[in-house]
C-alpha cells in the first residue's frame, strides 16, 4: 500500500501541477471518445496502451469483459452503457478481451469454480461462448488448453458484441448511425492489439507494424450471430 501512497505523492507534487489546465477543464465535464469494456485484469491498462489522457476513455471493467443482457440490472454494466450512450453520446464502444484471462480459464475449468460462487454465477453471461466453443470444436480434445483458451477468449469478445447490441440504448444509437461497435484482443506479452473483422470473422492487427502478425489458431470463423 505504501507504494501506492508514494505514487499519489508524486502525482500531487509533479504530475498534477504539470497537467493542471487539463484537470481544470475536466472538472467542468467530460467528453470521452469511447466506452471501453475490458476485463478487470491488472495487466490490462487501456489508458497506457492507447496513451490516453484523463477524460478520453469511459471504462467499464469486470471479470471477463462481459456484457449481460439488458434484463440484468445489478452489475451496473447496463447502467454504464446506457449513460455512456444516451447522456455522453459516446460514438464508439470497444469490447476488449485479453490473453491469459482468468475468467476465460474459469469457463474452461467450470467445475473448479465451486469455491467462487459469485464468479461462477457471473460467468453465466459468457455461457453462449462456451457452448459455441463446444459446438464448433467437436474435436477439441486434440487442442491444447492454450489453444482452447485463445479460441474461447476471441469467441467471447464476439459474443459480448452481440450481447451489447441487445441493449435498447445501443439499438437506438446504431439505428441512428451514431455508434460503432469494436471487438479487440489485447496480447499482454507483446502489447499488440488485434481487431475483429466481421467481414472475415477473424481478428487482424489493429495497425500495420511491419512485422508478421501473431500466429492465429487453426479455427473456424467466428460467427457474429
Ligand atoms: Zn481477464
């Protein structure tokens, strides 16, 4: 904890004074560029990865970057989405999965979650991904755990994009041409982001970096519906 307090001390003495005009402007309101739905994982730092300033991103983070259906009102995810779109008029939503995701590992080892009843309950919203995985990979027994995990994590991003489209605020904004939905995958070890391409049903590098893209798993296309 002392390390955190020391960090706050540096923020107060060095960082805040340097950016005081930005903070003064932000004190009067916010106009974030994107609603960013990501996992709670401590290694996923969208503000750092995209070099954002305070006020740029409207984050919504939970175990497994899940978007429950609109009928689920206790988690706060739906309320965050509704506020972001109807009040802040945010034009883009990113659902970002990541490598080595504990929530996705939990889905693959569902029977081991008995000691984590709240996690187990929450992960039901990723259930369609898991069932889809089972349906799509009848020969999954030949896959390594890592291959299954990579596949499930990508499938989950696509499924959460679909779940998002069920929210009334999203339906309205998409219909009005005022909202774009993006699905990303963040690789912790390389720092690279891949984006979901609905045309091909696969993930591609977000930007060209002059290097071969990460090897992709031999897999069927991810379906968006
Ligand atoms: Zn995660």
